[in-house]
């Protein structure tokens, strides 16, 4: 009997591409994207095409998410070393002949102008996850020390640019991988205690440390000024403290339910600086109030929780470390942005995922979510998911 070839339908061809997607994660992303579009439409109404560009960036990030989700984690791991090496090489290029804007040397021209530090937000956790995967079952203290060195190199280069915000994000992503790999608590507690003691000293002796003429050797002038402004923004209310003060006014004036969509006075009278980027959370808070804030915070907490749940179910150490790192990246982004806008952290230029305007950041987030979705899909892998080709 001759074989009969049946051409699969369009649905049969595309269904396997979506099968295995984590639906709770997709729903959370859609909720945050919807909130981001609302916030951008209002805060960016007089910023030309920012709303349309924000939507376009979301579509690009969604396409990247979809494509990366099709790649198994084992194949993603192959790109860890080349991506890390390329990122560090580009950071060195920035230090040698980078482009300087507004006092910071963060860009390099390779035919197109790029910011290499953005690459390290993903390359760093990828590299460390690869490192620990290769040493699974034979980890020694020296392996953690080597991981620390791999992390310190790009973080040091990024801080030298200077770019405190991005260096903190890369540091947090790398440390999360090292922690999830099994870093002993006896090595975790001392830095935490030292950091806590340093914060206590800043709070207690802030006036003396921030007095005119006092120079902190370990920080750049602008970094020192940001910390001093955090401790007392009223020291320069029309200058360095303006951002924090206006952000807190906008958040407080929103009340419980906000002033209403498109009705934020601080936003539309242009008192909030950078209202479509770093300070968009203040604009959102003014219009949607405490209720809107709780919605955003809940969505981010659910995103982190879902990411950690995916990490716990990962079928490999690499997948577990990457899913855990991506989850903590989103936590760090959200915590630092909301903290700096509300006056509990220094202003360091960290965007709020899905909400803030920015093409490069959105693409990076799409790549991170694609890796997370890839890990989730690998848990549900089934040979039956292959598209039908023919029947005999």
C-alpha cells in the first residue's frame, strides 16, 4: 500500500511553538504591559511618538521572547562564554575610546552606537550559570572565588564609566547566581552586616559626612551627592533634591485612588523630571494612587514568585540558576526604581520594567523573559509536541 502524505494544517504547524508556555507568567507579563501602555500614554502624551515607540518596543521584546523560548536551555548555555567575552571586550573598548555624553563614557561606536553594559545584564548571569553547571557536584570554595572574579571584572569596568545604576543591576544578577549555586551563609552574612553598619553610619553621621568640603575617597562626586541628597533632599530643593521631592509629592498627592487617568497635575504641569523614563512610577502613582501602586507591586511580586517556581522545577542546574537570576533581576529593577522615586534609595537611573520608556532595556527584558520561558518549556517537553509530518 502506497504511503499517503498529509500536509499539516496551519494550526498544527504553529500549535507546538506555543505549547509548553507558562500561562501564569504570560498573564502577569500582559498585565504589566497593559499598565505600562496606560502610564506611557498619559505621561508621554506631549513627547512626540513615545507611546507608539513604547508599543513598538514591546512588540520587539515579545518577538525576542517568543524566539528565545523556542531554544532549549542547553543550547542557550552555548552562548554564555562568547557573550560574556564579547561584553567584557566591548567594556574595555569603551574605557579606551568610548563616547562620552553628559560626563559619562558609556558608549562605543561600531557602525552603530551601543552601550555594552546592557549586554552584561544577561551575559553575566549566563556566564556564572555556565560556570557552576560545569562544576556541578564538585564545587569547592575556590570555584566561588573564581565566580566572584568573573563578576568583579565587568562590574568594575561599568563603575569606572561611571554608571552606578547598571553596575548595581549586573552585580545583583551575578550575586543571585552565586547565592543560588549554594554559597555558604557564613560567606553571605559578613558583607550583609558590613553593609548594614555602613548604612547606619550614614544615617547617624549624615550631616557631618555631607558637609561642604568633605570628600569620600571611594565614590565619585556625583555619587556622593546622590547619597547626601537622599539623606536630606531639602539641602538643595531646586537643584539636586528636586527629583526626589517632586517624586514624593506626586506619589503622596495621588491618595488612595489617584487623581484619575490623564489628570495628574505634577505630571502634566511638568514638575516630574524624566516622567516617561526613570520617574514614570511617580506619574503613575499620582493618577492611580495607592490602589494602582499595589496593583503594580503585586504584579511584580507574582512575576518574581512565578520565576522562582520555574527555577525550582528546572531540569538542570543551569536552568535553575538562570531562572532564579532572571527572577531576581526583575525584583532588583522594580525595588530600586520604586525606592529611588519614593525617596528611600539614591537616584541611580534604573528603569521600571514594562513601564519606563527605553528600547534597549525593553529588548534586554524580552531576552531575559525568553530565557525564563525556555526553562519553563523544558519542564514540559514532550516528544508528541513535534509537528506532524506524514502518516503512512
